[in-house]
C-alpha cells in the first residue's frame, strides 16, 4: 500500500484517481467513519501525554477496535485516506459536523507529521496492534514509521500508507489533469477551426450549385458533442468568436455549438445531440446563394427582395435532398430546416403594442424550436453591416419581449438559464419597444 496506494477499484478492477475518489453515500458507514476518526483523534491526542500502556487507553482502544472490525465485517476491507483537507473511508467522503472540523484537521496534521497518509486493513484487528499503531505518534517517537509500523512494534494486519508518496501521486495526477484540460481546450479550438474550414468550403460549393456531401461533417459534430460534456464553459465561450466578413460561416458553427449545449441541458442523449448539431451546422446554408448586396442591405427590403430571401430555406432543403440516399434522418433534417424559420405562435398585443399572450400556431419539432432560439441569439449578438451587435442581455430581452412569439416560451426560459443571464430590468419601458431590422 505504501508503494502504490489503491484507494478504490471500479467495476473493471481499475484503480481510481486519488483526486477523484468518491462513492455512494451510506449513512451507516458515515456513522462508523465519524466514530473511527473521532477515536483516532482522541487516542493520538492522548498519546502526547500518556504511554499507550496506560489504563486510560483501555476503553478508547476497545471502542476503536469495535468500530474497525464492524467496518471490515460490513465492507470486507477498511481503507482510510487523507486527501487534501478531508478523509475518505473506502472511497466515500467522510462528512463531519462543524464542531469536529478542528479535530479532523488536527488528526490530519499529526498523521502527516509522521508521514502517515492513511491506513489499510482486510482482517480484524487486535487491541495490541492498535497500540502499536498509536505508538507511532507518541512524543518519544521521533522517526517515521514504515508500511508495517515501527521497527520494534510491527503491524500484522494493518498497513500504513506513506503520506509523502500519496502526496506525490496526488500532485502528479493533478498536473496530468491540468495538462489534460489544456489539451482538451486546444482540441476544442482545433475542431472549431476545422468546422469553420469545412463550412467555408461547403458554402462555396452551394454557390456553384454543386454542394459537397455534408456527411463528412458528422465526425466534427460528434467531437463537438463529446467536448461539450467535458469543457462546457470553454465550449460555450467559443461561440463569441465571430468575423463580420464570414458571418454565415461562423453563424452556423456557433448555432451548432449552442444547440448542442442547449440540448444537453434539456436532457437529450448523445446520439440526439449529434443529430441536432448536424442539422444546426447547415440550418441556413441556403443563404449562401443570396446576393451579398441583398444579404447586407441597410433599411427595409422590398417585396421582391423579401421573396428572394424567403427562398433560402428551400435551397437548404434542396441541397439536403440532392445528397445520396433518403432515410428517416434525412426527413428529420428536411423538416427541421424548414420549421426553424416558422414562428412558434401568434402574438396577442394590448393597446400599447406589448405582447400579452401567445397562441401557438402549430406543433413544431423540438430540434426546430431549439435551433430557432440559438440562431436568433447568435444573429442578434453578431455585428452586421446594417447594425452593431447587441449585448447578450439586450439580445435576450428583445427575444423575450418584441420577438417572444417566435419562440417556445418554456424553452426560451431554459436557454436564458443556459446562457447564465437573466434579462430582467435591463431595458427601460421605452427601450423595450425598440424595433428590429434585418434579422
């Protein structure tokens, strides 16, 4: 145990990382664990004043023996390890009350001063062996103990874990964990860059009328899904990367990322998140065929210009249908690409023009409702030739007021929580009635 402390074994017999130990809570084991720590504290504190052979130790030693043997009888083993400022018993965090925190800190400090990081047993213990262990902390004892105790007071069924080796292992695992986080962040940026590159090529092919096969992007979307579970904050932060000149490319990649995080919050499975992200990545590809001067026009659009822009979703759908094969997944992509442009409901307004009620128009699919919210948010927070970018709070306030009929209100509330922003009292009443253009 001193050479390579194994804190716990998983289902496949693999050792858990010391920095990530943990198991299900058990009230009975918690009670025994607190008794174990309390008993060790009392004995180690007393051995600073009395010889372990003194009669004052008789009752505390018997009580501790009983607790240890109960744990071994119940669990088949006893492994007590001090990790940072806490103790873990058989891989379970020991929860102590406020009145016992100082006692626990004292015990940790005393054990570590003798290079003891923990103890391990698989067989019942005798009072004599407990005395031999307590001797390690006596005021006369100046040297540290070995794995099997002191030279003249050996431990038979108990093993001691060296704190110095435990600390080294913890430090190594912490360094590896930090390196892994950095590597995953770098990888997330790499996948993002690959998605931008692929979308750039894809939109160029759409403009020529010969769109690339989008199935090549499935691996990128799957990587996005995997990364979102590991680096959620950093992953969501990547959506702030935008380039005005390449708006459509970054818009679609960012909507893909936001949809995955949003869907994860809603409880979608990884396969569902992959399908959602895949659809979102190409949700507005038809806009690549719209002339640049029309897509970036300042001011109101004419009826003919609106008709041209309204054809964009149909072009996106045509591109999907041009791909080889037709499956249920293809049908889902077609329906979602069309539906995400539809308003959720009809707004019922009062005399001042404020929305008082929303009457749902039709039963839109969940993917379409998710993508609609993410697409609108990214569009509002992006700088366009005809307006500056709105801040996150303003964008959400506009979505909740002026544009509220466009979205499922329940999903919009969840989205606000996902973005960790509550758009309350951000704008004055006058500002809340501002009009939007060019979305």
